[in-house]
């Protein structure tokens, strides 16, 4: 595990990296950029964060990537 995570273990601090893909947030239109219609919504990211936060204290998820159902995911 990365050092930032392991150095907090004695204090029962859990660290998770949530990696969202693009989502329809309204940012594009507010910035004068043409709006995108991604299927992923800000609420989907919020629900993922809430899910991870509500895991039992004895469990930790190191990272989670959230993709919209309309995104093509290519392995690295």
C-alpha cells in the first residue's frame, strides 16, 4: 500500500481514491463549451463515495474507478 495509507492505519484512517470518468455536470455549458451528454451523473459519483464510506470499519477499498455505461473502457 502507498505510504500515505499505511502511516494512518494505527489511527483507523481509511483512504480511498475515487476516480470518476467524465460526467454531465453542466460545467461545459457554464464555461461556454458545448455540453456533453454523458450517462454518468454527479449523483452517481456521490453514491459511490457514500457506498465506500459506509463499508465496515474493518474493510477498505484502495481505489475505485467509476465509468458511465456509455464509455468504452480499454485495459491499460
